[in-house]
């Protein structure tokens, strides 16, 4: 691989590592969310393997950034605050439930939040 390609992969890997840690994710958690092995995430972060182009949008979304920022094409921004990884996983699981069960969970959550705010 050409020297520029190596620098690019190392830069991409370093950005992935920093963003993953900022999101509070382990390599294993990120791997699970992406449907790949933890070892592959480690290879990406070390710049030893190329991230498939079709995986980049999902990596960026999970790491709270844009594809452009992930690739180093724009100035890095502070990672966006969002749901914690565990909450994000729970929301994704909730979205796959039937509407009636989603409504039930929503009502339960609303009741707990109202009780907590008293």
C-alpha cells in the first residue's frame, strides 16, 4: 500500500478509536452493533484493514459523527451528545416491537418519569 494510503488508514483508525471511546463503547460493543467481529474493529482502529465503504455511514452514525469527519475531510467536531450506547440499543429493540407493546413501554416509562420528577 502506498505511504499516503497507510497514513489515511491510520488516521481513520485513530479517529474511530477516539470517537468510540468518547461514546463510551468498547470494541466488542461497536463490533456487535456493526455485526462484525471485535478483532475486525481492532484492525480498523490500528489502520491494518480497510473499512468497507458500505459500512462507513453506520460507523459514523454509531460514533456520533459524519462520514466526512470520520474520513478526516472536515474539521473534527466535538462528538454529539446522544443516548448512551445501552439506551440506544434499548431504543432499537423497542422500535422492533409491535405498536401495542411500544405503547405499553412508553406508558410505563412516562409513569416512571413522572414519579421521579416529584
